[in-house]
């Protein structure tokens, strides 16, 4: 590779490009970021700030140092590529242009080994300056074409590439070096240079898939390290070799296609990648289908675009019901599919044929049968079965049933079983056997989605359903129900009120007999004849009864047949009671209070009548003629139809309680009247009309409520007194029991000395006193061996009846118990002392315990004084005699 030289003629200093057209030879394959050439711009004023630009910015970029770089990777055509490089002064906006022509280098056709081993020289550009003149003459910098180096070279290594030298190496001793990635930057050591000869070599095979190009910079310095030449850029392109197989992104590709698709239907796209150069044949892939499984109905149901990998259908006949899935083996080959030189790889494409509704549902029978008892609802009477060849549990398989005839009143519906797809004919309205004994339904079956275009429903998609109604015993019913009867109140017992009968709806069954009975009669006024349903009264009808609401009394009756099974029906009789004037009006309230003076002394009273119009108000109020004091002391005035006002006639009436009779008459025909007693309390009043001596008046005549309250207080007080007496008595008994056991003044517990106590203290002394109270539990003498009785054992005599107490006596009864036991012991001939030992419990024969007949006190016992036992009373006399003073 010969260096490209550019010259410029001597001339006076002129700012701008030294030439109008600049030509350069570069490699045919251009890579993004690759430096192509170096344009030179002359500036007479070294302070100018120049900005470079390109007319083709999408392809070429010019750096601030004048180096032209490729913006993207592309292939140069055989014809030269031209573009314009511009330079603009940033301050004055003055602009200069130069046309650049790039010519691709000739294609490599091979060379002999001798030519290949020939190493080309790269010479540094030189500069010559005239010291006496500001004008300078310089030689243009070289633009070094890229060095192309195949990847995966077998060596030997290091392999010489080019030799770098300077024209000044004849006069100076120079040292050469290279910098950049691959030399002194990672990955280091790939390229080395002989510092003396400038020989550039590669030390190991290169891999284009890792680094496609290297950008190095060569330097020349003298022995003192001073720069002799400007650095030059060296670009080393790694030439791609076909050393990588295509790789599919997935080993198994999944796609779908609807059944019945036309040829040319797109199915899916498979993609493979090749790590080799995609712009060269090594990375250009081609696809093809190696095999199809299964091969029906045609071995070539699909084809693939050899460049894009798109799979489409090429034949008709896709039927999911016959073939549900196809498996294609796809091969990708580089070298544009060259089977000889290209590398290949395979992957599987699984194509699932999806279902469309191309098979209508068909009934398994033309007629289905069912039966249903009358008056039953929510009952499945028939099960309709269908077949559908489409994929189960999809909208193309799910069936919907529609009745097209035979059910004008909507008594049936058809539901779909989601699992079996069967149609369930269900009754939704009651059916009367006496009206309809049979139904013949016409049913059509459809899918949830319409059928595919061009497919029609066959006759098998329609069927008939014959349903027979079964007669059952139905409940009788009353007519009318409820039945309304209007009757005046006061109808006497034994009177016929009405006849309430029922009907049996079973006209086609054997005639049954109806029986009547009473189900509900709150006031117990009525009875019904069990045969003919005649209703008579057994008590007087009273409209004012609590069981009558809004003048209406309701009674319920039952009609039962003797069918199988027996059935019954209920009917309600409504009696509208008409009012008669059978109730006299009464005064309300019954008590009132007024002042003893004339003013103010008015009492408002109201007449109350349980009857209703016209047997109620307006009422007439008047006072009786006798006794004469009533009209002399009182006067009454009606103020409305129901209200009147009672007031004093005299100026003053002594305080007290007065019974004022009032005659009230209603407006009925005939009239009803009554004399109501109004209790009036006359009292002294203050200026406001309020009573001031209510206590005195109330004391003179207590009401019923006051008397009851006083009695309750007295009873509560008596109960409290009784409870206090019982508590005091129980407390006295407990105090006596404590005095009988141990007198508080003679308590000797502090004087008792315990010498050899094996127990664990008072908490462990849980004695069972019941053993002392039940001496009959002692082992009988009959079971004792003869002649083994202890000398200190009590003799055999008839035992007295000691009092027996419960296991847990009340503490208050202990004193009584001890007194009773003492009396029994005094009358017992076997009581001690017969030998100074009192046997409380027999431990059995052969006891390990020795005799306690002779107990000796400790050394300190003789010094103890037992005279105080004489002060304990007659009950401790025997103990005082045994331990008291004296030799006896």
C-alpha cells in the first residue's frame, strides 16, 4: 500500500484550503467511526477558530483537527464518492469549501507469497521552515489508508504488518512507538513496534466479532524524547471470516393459524442471527423448511420467506378436527444460503391449528321424552344431548338451546350444563294436570358464536321434546278466600253465621271427601261443621274485644281430603262487626283537684265511650237531683261534644275529698247513659291556683297506689329485721362453740411444748374428723384372731349410741355436739379409766406401734405445773386427777 501524497504550490499566505479538490483512495468497506483522510486548512492568522462541516453529515464527519471520519458503516460503490468539506470562521462567519473525492481501492484478487510478504513503508510527513521569513513552506500530512488484516490468522506470530519511518531518520537517531487500544491500552500487547526499525507487528490472531477495527497512533522521537514528527493515525480493519454459525433466537417457535385458512395466510416469523459481518456474505442468512410433520393433507402446507423468515400457508385444507398441530424443521444458512460454503443451524416451528366454528351441534336423537308432576317447579324433566366436533369448552363448542314452539306460556326453560354441554329442560312455572296433560316442545341447538361462513345448520340441530304431566293429589281450596261477612255485634251463642266450604281441584281422580276444622279462632267465638262447613257462634260477638282490629275479626279454617297423600288447604273468614250501642259512656279522669274558693275552680272532664259513631258523642252531661248537695255545691257545663267543665256553685267549700256523681248520655238510638263518680279533692290554693295543703288532704284519703307503696315498705323492713335476727343468732352459736372448745382466758396454746413432732406444721395437719364421729367404722371384733387382744384395749361391752354428725358440721353446732357426746360418755360403762389409755381408733392386729400404757414424761415434765387443769371445769376433772398434785 503506497502512501498518498498531496502537494501544494508555493504561494504567498492565503487563508483557506490549499486545493479545491482533494482525492483519496480508501477501502471499499467503510466502518462507522473509521478515519478516512486528513484535510489541511491554512490560516494566516493562527488565532482563528475554524469549524469544519460536511455536505453529507449522515455519512461523513470532520473533526476539529481536520480528520474526516465515517458516520456509519457502508460499502463504497465502484464509482468515486464525492462530498464537500467546509470551513467557517466562528467570529467572522467567513466560509471556505473544498471538494473531496473518495475512490475505492481495487478488490483483492490474491498475490503470491512473495508479494504478500512484502512490507510497505509508512513515511512521516516532513515540514521545512524558513527561519528568516514569516512565510513557511510545509509538506502536506499523509493520509494513511486502513490496513486490512484477516481474523483467525494462523501466524506465525508476531506477524509483520508495515514499517513506519521518518525521512529524518538519515540525519537523526529516532525511536518509534505506537499508542492506542491494542497497543498500550486494553487489550494491550496485540500490536507491537520495533522502536529502532519501526516495524509494526501483530502478536496473536484477531477476532472481528470482538473488535472489528483498531485505531493506533504512531510516534517518532529522538533519543532525547523530543517529538520529531507529528503523530500519524493507523487504522487496522479486521477482515471477517465465516467462523460463526447462524443461531436461532429460540429453538422452538410457537405459532397459530385458524383452520380453513386460505393460501397465503401469515402464520409466524422465525429469526436467526449470525455473529459474522451482516454486510458481508458471511452474515447474510437464508431460511428454508426441511420437513413438515405430519405430511397430511399435503407435505407442503407451509412455505417460508428465505430472507425474512416469515412462514405462510401455501395449500388449503387445514382442518383442526383432523390435524391439530404441525411441526416444521427450519434451517438457516449463511453465505446467502450457499449449501457448499455456508454454515447452517436448525430450529423447530410448532404451528397449532386453532378451532373455528365449522361444526354445528347435532342432537343425538330426534325426540326426547320426560315427565313432571303437576304444580312442581325447578324440576329437570328432560336431558338433551348433542355432539359437536369443535374443540370442547370453547365458544365454537358451547351449545345454547332455544325453544321454537310448544310453550306459548313460558312454563319451561333450557339451561346448558357447562361440563357435558347437555340441555336441561326445566319447569319454571307450575303446570296443572287438569289443564295440560302433555307438552310437545321444539328445540334448536346453536353455538355461542356463529357458524363459519358457508356452513349451514343441518336438520340434526333441531329436536322435539315430549313432556307428560303426572296427576297428583292437590290441596283443596276455599272459595272465596278470604270470605267477608258483615254482622252486628252481640250475636248470641248458637247462631248460624255463614257457610264456608272448599273445592277439590282433582277432577280426574277418585272423588275424595272433604273435612273441615278450625285452625285459628283467637276469641274462641266460632265452630264449623266438619261435613258441610256451616259456621255457628259459641259465644257473643263483641266489637269492643281486644281481638277485633278496625272492626274486623279474622278466623282461619282447614279443609282436608282423604287422598294419598292427604292434602289440606286453609281459608280465612273475615267478620266485619257492626257497632251497636251496648256501652255507656264513662267520665275521664276519675279524680280531679280544685280550690275551695270560687275562683279558680274549673275542672275539665271528658266522656269516653268504647262505641263508635253514631253510638258515641256528642254527649250530654248533667248532675243528679239527689243528693241535693250536689247541685247546690256544683255546676257542670258542656264545652264540646266530648268535654264538659265542672266548677263550684258556692263561694267557698271546705277542703276535703268529695264524690261527685255525673250523668253522661251518648247519642245512640236508643240512648245509653251512666252515672260516673268523680272523686274531687278540694284544697286551699295559693295565688297561682296551686294546692297548699295537699299532704293533709292526701292523709285523709289515701289512694290505692299510696297504700300499696306503704305495704311494700313495711314488708321490706320486716325482711331486713328478720335477716338481722338470724345473723345475730348464728353469731352467738359460733361464739359459744369457741368458748366450749377453749376458753379465751384459759388458752394454753402458748404453754404447750412440742418435743418430737414429725409433721410438717399446721398446714399439713389435715385431720379427718369424720372418723371420730363414726365409731361404727372400727374393725369388728369378729374378724380378730382369738387370744390376740392387747391388754390396754377396752373390754367388750354393748356400746352406747353416740350422736352421729355429718362429715363437715357447721361450726355453730360443735358445742351442741360436744354436750351430747359428753352425756353419752357419762352413761357408757366402758368409758375410761379402765387403764390410763383412751382408744380412739384401732389400727389392726400386729401393729408395729408399741403399747402406750405407760408413758414417762421427759425430765422437764416433773417440773411442770398441772394445777391449772382444776380451773377448767368438771369436764377436765379426770385429767386434773391424773396429772394434778398428790401421790395418788
